[in-house]
C-alpha cells in the first residue's frame, strides 16, 4: 500500500494500526487557484519594470514566447503526473524513468532553489510591513511569518490549499482591477500626468515604437537590451508554475483536475501578463516605467488615484506569504519523495496523523531561517551568489523535466509504463496516454534548445552572468553529492545520469 496512492484510509482497529498516508484533500478549486497564483507574484507587480525597459512594448511578445515555453514544460510534467501522480513529481519521475542519480540531482536542486526563493521573500517581507509599521524590525516580521506559515503547513494539506486559494484570489482581484481601471482611463479619455492621451496606439508611437531596441542591441554603457534579452527576465518570472505537478499526489482527481489547471496556463498568461502590461503601456508611456515604483502604482498615480500604493503593498505582502507557503509545501513534499527514493534521510519520509511530512516541513523551515539570517548578515553574498544559484536552478529543473519526459515515453513504449499502461508497447501504449504532450516527438528538444538559448543570453547580462558561472559550480556540487550518496548504484536502466549539461546538449543535438 503506497503512501502516495491511497485515496481512502481504511478504518483503524486496536489490533491493526493503519499507517498515515498523504491525504488527497486538494479539490479542483484549490488546484486551479494554486496554478493561477503560481504565475502571479511580485515579479509581475514590480519585476515587470525591468523587462519593459529591456524590450519596450515588445515585452508582450517576450511574455507570449516565454509563456508558450513554460506551458509546454508544465504539459510535459502533467503528462507524467496524470499517469503516475506522486508527491515529489519530477524528482520521482527522474528516479523512476531516468536514473536514481538524476532523481537525486533533480530533487535536491529544486529543494535548494525554493529555499533560496523563500529566503528572499522572507527577507523582504519586513519592507512591506514597515510601510504601515516602520518601527517593527524587519527580522521580527520575517520570524513571525516564518513560524506562522510553518504552523499552517503542519495543519494539513487542505489548510495549505485553502490559504493558497485566498492568497490567489487577492492577487487576481488586484490584477483585474488594474486592467479594468486602465481600460476605463483609455475609453473615457481620462487625462494622465504624462500629458499623453491614453491609447493602445502608444505601443507603436511612443519613444521608438513597438520594438525600440530591436531583437538585441548594445547601449553606450555596454549593456545589452532588446527582445531576446527580455526573454531572460520573462522566463524566470514564471518560476513556480511547475507546482501543479507537486500537488498531483494529494489531489482528489488528478486525471481531470491536473489537465484543467495545466491547459489554463495559456489564458492566464494572456490575461494576467499580456493584458495587464498591455493596458499599463497604453496608459503610461513605457519609457517612464523606470522601476522606482511598480507599474501598477504608476497607472493609478497617473490619473490621480494615490491610494494605489497602499493597496499594492497589501497585495504584495500576501504574494510574499503565498510564495513562502507554496515553497514550504513543495519542499516538504520533495524531501518526502527523496526519502522514499532513498535519496534523503528516512525521517523525512515519515508522516503525522494528518498526512503531513513533519520532518520535511520543519527541516525546510529551519534551513530557510538560516538562509534569512545570511541575508541580514551578508546581503551582498546572499543576493549576488545564492540568488544566482536560484536563478540557474530553475533552468536546470525545466531542462531535466523535458529530458525526463523523453525517457518516460521510451519506458512506456517499451511496455514498462505505470498503472494501466503496463504491458502495452509501442505506439499502442503511447496512444493510451491520457494527457499527451503536443507534438511530443519534437517538443522536448525544441524546449531544451530554447532553454539553452536563454542560458546563453544570460551571459550577455552582467546581473545574470554570475548565475551561469554559479550554475556550473552548482551542478558539480550536486554531482559530487550524488556520487558520494549513491556511489556506483546511481545508474538505472543501463544509463548514467551524471552530467546533466551533457545530457541536455545531447538532447538538443538530437533535434
């Protein structure tokens, strides 16, 4: 009886105690909003300023291209999750269909990535609290939220899902309010502070038009701008969408819920990124969006609504809480999965009576707390080096998902697929997949090539170049750790997943 697959727990008796299991308590509305909330964060509310400066109105194309790539990545993950819903998702699949070493690298890479993301979110939470209560030390705010969210995660997966549902609702309402408010300004011809009439024509007529910096151009100061450079910022703003796969092991009906949530990613990106930024740049000239304040605040300030800053501060505070809540959930399930694979200490695989991997929650919370202390004591080290690892770790994770999907299909075609697919071979087995990746013979290779292009583009940016160097070192660390942990037993199905970079390059070359 598997911890991850039992839907209903049999009645416990005095003679035969029933072991605790993961609870399939996440309902369709939870998954839909978790998927939606995962794509909306402070990166949209504040980080979009950087991407707009790089590409101008053409940033809309960058979000469309990047959104398509992330949609295909989640589709690949969901193809496996629907057939074999497990906690830990891609780490479990990498172990099962690639090699134990690949599962080790994938799982620990993702866990550490979310530790660093949560570290940053908790480090800045004090800034949002200080907007209203300037006398509260930032470390106090970080400590309070860390303990509160950890306690929430220990209460059960249904509580996590319920809080994420409402966190997502707040973000969605904020974005929709901005979109409809901006449309009103455009339609009613409300005067703006810039003196330029609000109009969608501003995309093409203001400061160089739709593509002011071309595909890629170099400024006088040596920095690179353009549509291609904006892709780097855009891709990493989508981090967190893969959380859909993590929730599959605790979803009531993954065969219907996961496909609905995954297919909804495209319209979410269209509405919450492209529509929102399109309206902003129609009201506020793109060249005046300088990053000193959020573009969402600027759009209301430009027409005299100055309360927007306080409202957005509250929205961003909930967004930060949501990221940490999701991160702690994902990390505890990843450690649980790693423990079940034999890639982590056994205590991380134990569940309490609520079906919560307590060891994973508490261990992750402690490590995140230590990371937050590092931010406060050595901020330059934390943001220059640790966040570089977090940046490149997302690219490593996405590339490994696509490679794993390739190997998953090979295993299915060989007759070793999971559950109902077992015993079926060749095209017959592939045709039985319930939620197929579109154009699966070429899509993984195209996405891998695209992600490698993004990594190359990172080398042209001073702020991202360090992430590429950190990524090489980080992969070496993960490989050495896997070698020490697994030794010669790390390979599976006759393959050695030691060098992920070579695997990615081979996959791209096979295109």
